């Protein structure tokens, strides 16, 4: 079984380079997906309070027989639980559902651009959880440069990660450069371009001629080439699948290497066009929803 290489977060904590994402994984398929990933060799699972499957993630970890301390568990606080006390309680809800005492990486799922004070209070709660040892690292997701700058100016702990939309068609290179400058790890969501295939409009990265050509040259799949591209550029990637064969395929990426030229060709596929929601549009009114108790 392959051993997954790790990335070192800005507080020294080690994060496996490839993890399993479970966005849109129905609760009744989550336990088996997680169990299958861990049996394959994955040691990182990315879920979120808003995905409604934290309980099943916890169950999958327990059923796999892999010791709890060997699995890196990441989850996200939803915007409806922002505010200092609400976010502290958000930890209790997530930890309770996951069935763990400590969460490895807890991040804010979105900035609330129109309610940034509330976002800052939520982050301050993460800082408290870090000090108290309830979480091993903290971070953010979908933060744009101006959100990050304000966070850095007004809080104490530099986020360990910013989890952002990042696939060959949308690479956010300036944001990645800002991350490097501050020691924030870039974590790619839709790393194999899932959002370019399950959301209407535009080409699917799985069918991109350049990616398919590079894949053919290595006897690998498009997904494997995209994951290799992330690894070689030093990012964390969290591909999602509910299917055991694809979960295994997405982990079988440690036995080949893209050339500098191949990497440059994939870098050149950036369209600059976002496929997911614009982080500026996130409001409690439009996206708020109750996160149930554990
Ligand atoms: P991915 O890039 O991981 O792609 C997933 C899609 O590709 C699914 O439709 C899956 O279908 C399919 N797929 C998986 N593996 C293969 C393969 N080897 N060959 C062909 N098709 C494949 O997209 P996601 O948007 O799911 O992103 C991954 C993770 O990132 C999420 O699960 C979540 O953890 C996180 N995320 C975070 C967001 C945020 O706002 N912070 C937003 C979106 C995602 P199937 O399951 O049928 O195999």
C-alpha cells in the first residue's frame, strides 16, 4: 500500500497531500466511501458541518480499523454558526457527530463579506479552540485576498490553510502567491475539476485534450494527472468519489512524475473563470441554514 506524502502546516502539523472529499456524498454512501479510502491508504478526510455527513464520516473511520490518531480529520463551520459563542458550539456539534474529542483541522467554510465582524468573531473562536487543544490547526475556505488581509490584520493566528476552488481551468495564481507569502497552504477544492463536470456550462476538465494527452503519455487517467499536478506544485488536494475504484485511482498517483513542460502546459489551461459560487455573494439571508445538534 502506498504511503501518502505529507505537507507541513505553518504550525508544524503534518497533513497528507491527498485526502478524500465528501461534498455531495449522500450520508448513506459516506461510511463506505470513507472506509474504502482508509483501507486504500488515504489518511485525510475533508467534510463540513453543511455536508450533513459528519456522523457517517466518523462511522467510516471507526469501521476502517485505522487508529483515530492516524487519520487527519478536517471539517468546516457553516456561516449560520458564526460568532464567538456560536462557533465554539459549532465545534461541539461537529466533534459530537464525528465522535472525536479533537479535530485535526477546523476551518471557516466561507467569509461573510457583508458581516465580516461576525466572521472575525468566528475565527477568534477557532483561535480559542486551538489554544485549548480542541483542534490541531485552524484555517479558512473561499477567502479572497481582501478577506485574508483583514483577517491577518485583526486576528492573531495565521490560518494554516485556505481551501479554494482550484483546478486546471481556474487556478487563482495571485491568491496562491499571497498564501505563499504568508505561509498559508493552498488546499484545492474540485481538484480534478469536478465542478467543471457536474455543473452546467463549459468544458469538463476530464475531457481536456491537453490533460488527456499528458495522461496517455504516462498511461494514467485525467484525474491522476490533475492530482499529480497539485502534488508537484505543493498543494493539498481532496478529490471526491463515492466509488471504490475511483477512490483507489485517485490515490494511485505516487509512482509517476510530470515533466516541467507538462506542468507548464497544465498551468497554461487557466481560464480565470470561476465555476463555483462567487465568495462575494455569500450572505446569511441567501445561504444560511440550521446545522443540527450532535
Ligand atoms: P472533484 O474535483 O473532487 O470531483 C468530483 C467529481 O468527479 C464527482 O462527480 C466524482 O463522481 C467524479 N470523479 C471522482 N474521481 C473521478 C475519476 N477518477 N474519474 C472520473 N470522475 C471522477 O470535485 P468536488 O467539488 O467534489 O471537490 C472535492 C472536495 O472538495 C469536496 O468533496 C469537498 O470536500 C471539497 N469542496 C469544498 C468546497 C468549499 O466551498 N470549501 C466546495 C466544493 C468542494 P463520483 O463520486 O460519481 O465518482
